[in-house]
């Protein structure tokens, strides 16, 4: 049985210390599992011919780590935690006078991320290589029970009106039609989803970011305001 593997992101910075007449670097990053969840307690070791001994740290509760004040040079990093296959990265160079980023293109290829991350690729790509991994975006959606849909004789809806009609059929068949958490942030997320899927990105940007009054007063906004309470009620 093979052990699960880490996914690893890096950020390497150079910190200038003019009063000490020296420049040192730091390596920081995040360790996650294959599903993107943070992995705390991972031992991270840095080795280099430019440095005596080994520098060690441990990832925190959010999977983050930092190794500061590293002399310039070429480094190898290792990642170890019981229950996970060990990982290592080599050829990480910290140079004087510039920031250094680590090529993580192989991670994108191994995890088949280039299609999934398509909209973000231009922001993290330079010279055809990927150097960053976005970690602060989310997505949302509704789950449905296929067995119940089959029993009721309906298919996944393509519009919000179809969604409400299908929910009524499920309710009439003796099942719960719609279940939401009922918390304000969840209701707000549903509102965003209705607005985006109904009006599109351009509508959402004009109405809720640029606050364009004509767009705010449009039939799309009226539809969103009517539909959201029906879903969250």
C-alpha cells in the first residue's frame, strides 16, 4: 500500500540587513495533502554546502513553515511526517540582490491542474513555467441525491426556475426539497450564486463592485432578489 503524498508550495524571499552589511534569505511555504488540506507537524529540513549543519522547522496548524536567515546558496529541502511518503526539493537557489521563486510546474503536471486552474495560469506563469499556487479561492454548489431524482423522474435543473419546480416535486414526493444552513453568510453565498449564474460575471462586476445604478435596477437584480428568499426560506 502506497503512502499519501504532500503537495508543496514555496515562497523564497531575500531580506537585506544593511546595518550588518549582509544579505540573507528565507524560505517559506505551505504543505498540503493531495486534497489541498493543510498538513501540520511536518518536519522541514534545509541543507546546503553554504551552511554548516541543518536548519529545521515544523509546519504550523495551517501547514505553513518558514526558515529565515539562510546564507545565499543552493539548497535542498526535505519534508517528513509519519504516515506520509517523504518529499524533497533540490536545486533551490537563493541569490544576492534578487527574489528567487521555485518552479513548481511539475506539481501542476502531476496533479493535472493546468485545466482546472486555467483562469489563474497567466497570473502564476512566467516563461511557460508555474511559480505560485493560489490558495485563497473557493467554489460552491448544491448537491443532489441521484436516487431521489430518478425516483421522482427529474433531471438536474438548468435554470433557477427549473430548480424551484424540481424542489417542489421532490417535496411533494415526501422528501426534503431544499436544505441549507440558514446562516447569514450562507444566504449571502446563495445570493451571489444566483446573481452570477443569472447575469454573468460582467453583470455581477457592474452591480456589486462598480455599483452601477442602471445595472443594480435591472430585471436581473429583481430576479435575484425574488429567487434568493425562495431558496433560503
